[in-house]
C-alpha cells in the first residue's frame, strides 16, 4: 500500500501545481533563487552611474535573451526593451531602473562595492547601489524568467524595460522620446517596484493615488553691487537680499497654498562672497520644490519668481538686476498610482504573501521618474509599489530603541537579499498572472 500512497501523494502535488499558479510560481522561484542570488551579487559589485550603464544594460539584455524575449538595446541611450508575446490579452510594461549613485559604500559586506568613477566635474567618486536598483534588476530578471517558464498560465504581451538614469530623472524621458510607446507594443498597464528601507523583508507596501512628488531643482542668482564691508551704504548687498528672499519664500507653502495641498520648498545651498569684509556682487542659491499636482507645481514656480522680483525691487535694484531664476531640466513628475489597478494588484499580493504582509503606506515627497510612463496620451494606468528589504529583526530593534535605520541613498543601506528578492519576484509575477488571466 505504501508505494500506492506515495504515488497518490506525488500525483496530488503535481496536479496541485498544475491547477494552482501560485504554487507553481513559488516552486519556480525557489529553484531559480541560486541563479538570482549570483546575479544580485554581480549587480551589486558592478554599479555604474546614471547615463553610463553600458555594461549593466548589456547584462540585462543578455538576461532577457536567455529567457526567450525579443530584445532591443540602446533605446533612449542605455535603455533595454524585451518583448514576449503569448497570445491575445493585455500588454503590460514592467520597469527596472539600472543606475547607481556616487556614494562610497560603508556597509562592511564581503561583497561591498569597491568601484570608483570620475563624475562629470572630474572628481573621483565611489559608486554604490545605495537605492536598491541592484535588487530591482534582480527581481525584474527573476520575474521575466518565471513568466517565460509559465506561459501556459497567462495570455498577453510582456514588455520588460531596463531604464537608465533614474537617479537623474532623465532615463524615462529619453526612452519615451526615442519611441518606447510607438516602436514597441503600447502598454495597457505599467508596473514597477522600489525597495523600502523601513519595511521588513517579506512585506510590500501600497499607496493608491499620489504616492511620490513632482520634483524641481531651481537655481537662483541674486545680483547686487559689491563693495567694502565698512561702507554698505555704497553697495546693494546681495547677501542681505538673499536672506530676505529665503525668509519670504517660506510663506509660499505656509500662506499661499491651500492647507489641503502638500508642498515643500527647501533652500539647500547658498554661496556668496569670499571674505568677511567684502560685500560680493552676487549670491547663488539652489532650491528643491516638491508637490503632487501640476497646479501646485506651477503655482510654486510663479510665486517664487514674484517674491524674488518683489524683494529685489524693495532693495532698490533696477529691473535689469532682478534675480536670475532657472528651473533645471531635471523635472521629475509626480507618481500617481491608479486606484483601480492598485486594488486589483493588492488582491493578488494578499493571495501571494498573505494579508498581514501587504501594508498601506502614506505618500511622501521623494521623486521617482516612473511616473512619466503614466503621463502620456492616451494615459497608461501605472502602479509602483514598495518592497520591504530590511532584516525584520533590525526593524524590531530599531523600533524598540527609537533609533533610525539607514535610509535609501545611505552608504550603510543593506537590503536582506533572499527574502527581498523572493518576495519581489513572487508579488510582481502574481500581479502579472492576475492581470493576464
């Protein structure tokens, strides 16, 4: 009887895997993890800066080709696009960002990055995946491999894109400009994930609606008439004028925006003069503006200009010497997670990892240029979700002690690879299986 019972158990498990896509998916991920772990270590130890992801993009293209995708390279610079058609059904875009940051790693890991590079100012800098893009690429690859091996479970078209230069907010713009939505199947949905430095590995976070902010960087040059520090009446002091402008700018959010509309205006850099007894001719400032809606973004830029000019007029400067204001071409649009898509994907997540591991997270004012993929006409419903990446024990210890965890962009940020990667592949693949049933 025992051989018969063993046969029946084995047959039952095989039948269950065939009829339950999640069981088959989990089995696929478990068997593929050693490969993905090696890929993660490779990505972590070979980071490349924004716009210089030459070797990284080649490796991502190779991964997609090996998985059976039709691959196109050099899309919008170093962008990679892989297409897998599998019958009739929706078309879904899945994005991973590939660039690293100019940060010297201080994690102490045996596989810590030792890479250095020369930045565009000619300075030698350390290079590190301090924002988790190495995890993103590994999960993206694992999902591409899992979906290719499970073609009997879904129908539709997958468009996997490896995006360059997310950290400098140029990659998505360049890929769209290079015909991403015209040269390749136009998506019905777009999905992405981002590691979270506060959520424990094994969990995911969802935020419907506005989840991340519009981000603008603004340069202001405050002009004046320099002179001797002992004779200020013979000058038009740009240092004092800058101080007045900085204080006046703080009233934009507190007094000129509706309390229900979030906004941030931060003056992060101010430089002027070279000696304490010399009044300079100019002062340079750098600002960041954060908002959710286009209306608030445009209003903040307009009010900033008005205040700068008004303070210059009050200081007695002629119009030709009003501050020079430049909004940089590094604009990152707000990320808006489609609520309906978020609801559908959230249910798939709950089935995959359990309700207790799917958490609601509030919006925040960081930037992410994935939002640009949802702002074309016709609009594409998109969703980017948070992927927990921290050792759960470290999360509990930090809560108990009241100490903070290393944030993204920290030289000490350490994701916990195995549960993070497995959860990422499981949730992303589960979302795709749900949308492509």
